């Protein structure tokens, strides 16, 4: 482990959904192995479904349990706006 402090992933500028969630999960897993913090860079016009919020929530829980941090580049506002919308488009 190289013990980097922070890594980031630029998420697809399309819809973040069940069709690409495995790819996103794999990218997150690989980046988290070598860093203490992972930032998910979310495009301004990104749309997400429930699979994305489930992935983010489970990754946050796992990160916290491992002494790591997961953040969204657009912060909690984006997250809660999408959650309020039901995360389904």
C-alpha cells in the first residue's frame, strides 16, 4: 500500500445507475486500496438512481470502519437533493 492521502474518481457524465454501478464500484475499490480519502467527482448534470445512493452509503460505512473517508465533490447538497428526489430518474 502506497498510503496516499487522497484519490479521486471522475464519474461518468451520464446517468449513474444500475447499468454502470459495477464499473463505479470497481474503480472505487481500486482507488481506496492505496488512499485514506476518496473523492467522487460528480458532473453538474449527473443523474443517479437508487443503486448509486446505495453504493455511496455502503462505501461511506466501510470507509469509516476502516479509518478512511469518502466524499462527493459536490458535497452533501447534491447528495441530499438527489435523495429527496428519490434518486430515480
